[in-house]
């Protein structure tokens, strides 16, 4: 009975919580999905736009994890997850955040790394990379893009980047991003080194001036 009650609770959670799989959110092997999850509105500051969080769902076990790897606390009365259980968030509310221009994911071919891009202001977007497994989720620390761009492209310090958005995974450990700013339109090639139980390490291996070719 105890296990039956727990199973019923998990089912009720999914029935009441509003959720949405973002564009590109399901891993190639089908094991994981990146969800926007409606939050408990109690305690949200007046005028705040964010009313959702970002979680990873294990489609095999149906469990949810925040992007820091912890399990979100569930409000059994309201059927929502409280506002402190969030990952990186955009400037949109739950419904417009579902649009690909505001929230999007890119999984690597073997479903171990995912790049996420969220709109952070009206004119800017930021990217994050996470390693994902059945046991853990780790944020991959990314290098200082602008410092490298200044040196590689010869642009003056102080130039800002407004958009850093993934384009594609070249292979399981190489990610191509597009960076756009005042004078630094370029492609950035990142290599992600997996290090066993340690947090993966990212390094910039190349910077290519100009926009990526379409098609």
C-alpha cells in the first residue's frame, strides 16, 4: 500500500503541474526531456515576469530533477512547484516562454550533454551546457567568450555580446555557437571534455568571424 500511495502521488503531480517540452528538448535516445514547469505564484514579486522553472524529466522513471540535480519540492495542495525550484529563466511568462525563440535545447548525439538557450532580455539570449545522466546533472562552466573574441577578432575591449546561441553539435563533445554583439558577430567552437565523476570542462578551440552559413 505504501508503494501504491507513492505511485499515485507521482501520477497526481503530473496531472496537476503544467509542463511543456521545449523545442529540441527530448534527447536522441528518448531518455530525457527538458521541461518548462509552471511555478507556484505565491511569493513571486509584483511585476515579475517569470512564473516557470526548468527541469529535466527522466522519461523512463518519470522523475523530475532541477538543473542543479536536486528533486523539486511539490506543493500537494496547489499542484505547482514553488518559485525557488528553478533553473535559468527568461524574461517571459510560462506561455510565451514555450516559443523556440525564447527557450530551446540542443542535445549531443549520445544524449549525455545538452545546450540550453533562453531569452534573458528583450534583445539578448544566453546559453548554458549541462551534462546529464541517470545519477547526476552538472552545469558545465563556460569560458569567457568576450576575452577570447577580443583577441581572436581584434575587436576593442568593452564590446558587448547580446546573443550566444547554439547552432549544432559537431560531434559528441564539440558544440558550435553563434555570438552576436556590437562588433563581434562570430561562430564559437567549444570542446567539452568529460572527466568521469568530475564536472566536465569546456574550452574554446576556434572563433570564426561572421554568421554561420544557412541551410
